[in-house]
């Protein structure tokens, strides 16, 4: 890393530059920012319930009411430390009751990390892929006709808020500018006015009203309680580097954002797959430089020249 190279300079102007960079980056990274920390993911079964721990962050797992909505087969037996750090950060924000926005280059990594966290914590998910054709009714309520009678059917955002699920919104940059603002009040205050006359209210305000009124009265007023377990995980691309609609500042301020870069080749499963194929003799590698891989806990190639059908390809 850059600061690691700077710290090795001790003479002349390099030493002055090193002290200057240490002073500038120290206030950002903190006292322990220069120390590389590895985070271990552990699942503990106790009599009081299951818990999952990433580093020093612990999350108490609740039994899902609809297990079919919990993602499966997204977590591998050995997680790269880069992914473990992302999962730890999401867990911190989840425990604080904050919504997160995973932003990064195109690829499945952002969605994979979100699904890994939901599988790890056994959370039910409501997934929606946004596009230019997505409308307000696709997020709130849709009017359908059954046996000659019109009904309002709750959609993903309303189901997630009332049932305590995690709403995953993928492709925020593809949605039209007038669609996502309908979620502003739901994200900020956990409140939303529905088309059928019901009103979603945050759990704190609902519980205070419940102390002064009965549940029958609140039901007659069509007030619905938003679960305290309701969270939103948004996935998007950085705009204007990529094509799309930039987020409105009010909506952007509702999220805690984190950059999700592509995994380096030396810690990705691709390096381990190439090495196994080379050992089997199915492919030919040139100029291989090995380094310890945190993914498979063994030596993996850091720099590989692969003989493909269209010539040699360099992986770093």
C-alpha cells in the first residue's frame, strides 16, 4: 500500500514527506489505522439463540418466519478478508438501524456481498431490480381486479416495512428521478401514506400511541406499525462515471455509502481456479509468481500469464 511504502523512507526529504503523510492520514485512519486487522466470521450456537460474530461485532440471529425468503448458497467456506470487512461494516450499520448504499463498478460483487450478509444473519429479503420502466406502484401498492372487485396489493417496499424484512434495491441509477423520492419519508422517518388509506408509522411513535390508545383504535384509524427490523440495502453505480441518473441530495443523505471495488486477482476465487486447472494440466501458465492466498489458505498465483485460445492473457 502507499502509506506502507512511504513509511520505509527515513532520510532527507523522504523522511519529511513520510512524517507529513503520517500526520495527514493519521487523523483519517485513526490510531489503529496503520495496522492490518483480519476479521474472522464465526457462528455460535447457544441455548439463548444463535449469534454471528465478525471481528468484535456480534449479531443475534432471529428465527425467520418465512425461511423461503432467506438467501442460500451465497457464502463460501472461506471468505476473503476484503469481503469480511464489507460484511462487518454492513453489520455495524444494521445494528445502528441505518440503511446502506453499496456503490461500485459493474459486476455481481455488490449483490453477492448483500446476499451473503442476509444469508449469514438469516434475514428475509424483498428484492427489486429497478429500471426505467419501474413506477411508484411497483414499490408501494398495485391495484388489481379479482372477481370484479378492485384491491390494493402491497408491493416490495410495503411488505418489507410491515414484515421486518430487508429491501434490496438494485440499479438506483436506472430509476427515473420521480420514482425513488416516494421512499424518502419511509427511509428517513419510517412513515408512508398508502393508496388504500393506511398509514405506515415508525415503531417508536406507534408504541407511544399504543400506551394512550388501544390497538383496536389504531386499527380503525388505519395506522400500521413499521417493524424495527426493516432495513434497506441499495446497490448502484457511481454517476457520472457511468451512465445513469444521479441520486437526489435528499435521497442520497438517507444512506450510509461504501465503495465496493472488484476483488484483487490474488484473493479472488479465479486465482485458485486457474491454479487447480494448471495442476490438472488442462491449461498452461507462464511467468507465475506465487503469494499466500487468504481465500484458499495456500499459495496462489499473484501474477499469471495464461495461454488462452486467443493468445496470452495477463492476470495480476
